[in-house]
């Protein structure tokens, strides 16, 4: 293993350790909110723009994941498959797109929404979180609290994602999202924001599953489709949870 690879792993492990040690209370609150929504038969949504969409996608329709977890996909923003790719960044700064998407979605008061944004400064996550709370959804934000201390908001109010959430999980990521630097490289590199955000949201799901079992509630979980019986299990549970699942026909 080269020294840079070792440095990258060390940086990732260090940030994961910080998230575990410092965000325990907020993680517990988020898991309690998630367990409550699932136990009450409500729906759960996750949103992220650009690369922040990856942790959101990571908890939707996957082995070991909660069935009623839905991706709130804003056209042209979720992922980097849009052409040209910079359009996705531009759309994240357009006012009204997030609120229109939420209003057109099946989300209703009492549901829960995860909003993932590394900087939390752009129009879309700020408007989405604020509008979701106005509509009665519980909003859990995953963002780096280092950014509001260092960069300006792109929302006219001057606020950030953190200001419009019921619960905030701090990813601890430094401004610039690069953990490595070498002479001759024009900027830092080696981002770990996806790793930390994914770990945090998966940890919330894990704790929520435990809370559901403690209540005597059977968590609606997917099995791997690559084990015997998994496909049949998933088809059955999707049918059982059909009123809370919006990514099937």
C-alpha cells in the first residue's frame, strides 16, 4: 500500500470515529424519529443533489434496508448522469424546483425526509428542508457544520440547511472535501464525504431497526436477492408495503 492510500484510509477512519463519538446523541434522536415514523405506517424519503445523492440512494431498495425508504429525485439533480454534467450543479441553485418536486411527490404531513448536502449552502436543500417542515414533515439533515462558518449561503435568507432541520447530523467534513495534499497537485483531493454521510444514515437505520424490535414491531426489511428465497421474500414484502413504496409500478 502506498503512503497516500494509507493516509486516505487513516483520514476516513478518523472522520468515521469522530462521527461515531460526537454525533451519538443526534444519531439516537434521528433513529427514534425514523422508528416512530415506520411504526406508525408513515413514509420515509431521502434526497441529495449531485454526489450527495449517493448516500440517499444507498438506503433505498437495498438488502438489509427498510422497505418504506424512498428516493426523492429532482430531475437533473440526482446523480451526475445529466448532460452536460455541470447542469446538475446549476439546477441546485434554481429557486422553486425543490418545492415543486416536493409538492408533486406523495409525501404528506407526518412523513420523514432526510436531506443530504455537504455544504448545506445551495438553494435546493435549503428550500426543500424549509418547505418540508412547513408541510409537516420531520426533516433530518446530514451536512458539514464547517461550511456555514466558512462560506456564504446561496439562499436569499442567508440561511443554511442546518437552520431548517429538526435534527442535524454533522459529517465533520472540512471545507473543500479533500483530505490529502501533495506538492504539485493544485488542490486537495481524496474526498470522504460520501463515506461518512453513508455511514451516518446507515447507522440511523440500524439503530431504528433495533428500536422497532424493542417495541415488538417487525421491521420491514429487504433481504438480498442473491440468496436463496431472497427474491420471493422481497416481492412479498413489497406487496405488503405497497402503500409506502413509490419506486415500483
